[in-house]
């Protein structure tokens, strides 16, 4: 046993966090290498086709219009689907000056480390084009990291700005969890989270961090109540605050399933480039995977 287990824990967590920061970019390329391995011919994930079977060669196909079904663009690539990406593509109907300006903006964005956003797939992954490849970003994990780093930076300056709830949120908890939570009310207040006791088995949330915007205060308090049980009564204040900040960041980040506009996606990419440690999320997983053009060409047997 240590005399101050909380302090020891904080030192260990801090060392691990710094190591993850240093290895963030390596995790991104390692993940890409694993994906390349999975795509290689002969890779098996528990299934192998019979060598005696040969798939039939499909007959050549060419589109043809008919009176009942006139020739049209492939589904999903119509003008309505693409209108949000006018700033990233080169519409044919524009003037020469407009086309030149659009292409210049797109090429400029591609020169950034994380490139220019081209699409959002499965309502969670941003696909961006760089000068020499592609980048796939997990929007929730990436934004969670950005919010966490912003909270940490704000802690270095002063108490986080808070927003007063018009109607306090009453959260029912077991009495022992309420007791533990109130022991750390001062630390929570520094993070802009003002809580008060509300009877033997509940707490009232009166303020939440302004940086998080609209947040589910009840869910946040329940998660924090579970976490403070591991802290004990002693420990490094900084470590506790950062631990709370990580939980808050998860609740205050862009959720999976939210559709983003092209300008929002590009803004997220630029923020990631400017934020140290953004290559990994708060849990150590990569926030993006990079595929070099040379790797993609190898997949198709071009090199």
C-alpha cells in the first residue's frame, strides 16, 4: 500500500498519457498497416473459397436508355446530394474565374496534413483527401479529444466558465454515492459543475460547464459518481480534475450519427491539426487512419 495512492495513480496516468501523445501518429499508421494487411490477396478471416469453384465472368455492360427508364446518373450522386460539396468540387456551369477559385480552395485544403473533407460515411466517419492519399476520421473520437484538450487548457488559466440552469437538474443517487460526490464538490466547481445536496438520496445540479453547451446533466453526474468511488479521499487535485474533464468531454462531443456539413468537417480537421495529441482519443484509440496513395494503388495491383 502507498501512503498517498491517489498521487501515485495520478503520476502513472500522467506518464501513460504523455506516452500516448508521443505515439499518436504511430498508432494511425499502424492501424492503416493492419487494414492493408486485411486487404491483401489471400488474407483469410475464417473463410476460404473452394479452389475448384470459379465465378462466372460477367458479360460486358453498358447503360442504355429506354422509354420506360431514361438514362440517368447513378443513384446517390445527383445534384441535390452534391450541392453541399460545391466548395470542394468543380461545377461545370460556373464561370472560369469561379472554377479557378473553387479548385484553388480545394487544393489549398489538400495541402493540410489531414486534407480536405470529401464525404461523411455511416454518419460517423469523415473521408478526407490529402495530396498523397486519404484520411478517415472518427468524428466522435476526434471531437472528444478536442473538447478534452480545451477543458485542460481552460483549467490552466482559471475556473471554467459555467452556465446557470434555469431549472436545477435533480439527480437521484444512492446515499453513499451522494456522500462521495459531495466530498469532491470543490473540484467539480472548478470545472464549472456546481452541485448541491438535495435530501439524503439526491443532488441538485445548478450549473454546467459553458464549453459543453447542452449536456445531459443527469447522465454526466451518474458517470462521475461511479468514477469518484475509485479516487478515495486523497490524491492529486490535477489528476482528479483531468479525470473529470475526460468524462465531460465524452458527454460534450459530437455524437456518432450526427450529419456534419462540409464546412463543419473541414473545421474539425483544422482543429485536429492544431491540437497536440489529437491523433488518439481519451481512451488511447486512434482518431484517424491515413492511407497513402501508393498503398491504395497496391490494393488494386497498380504497383
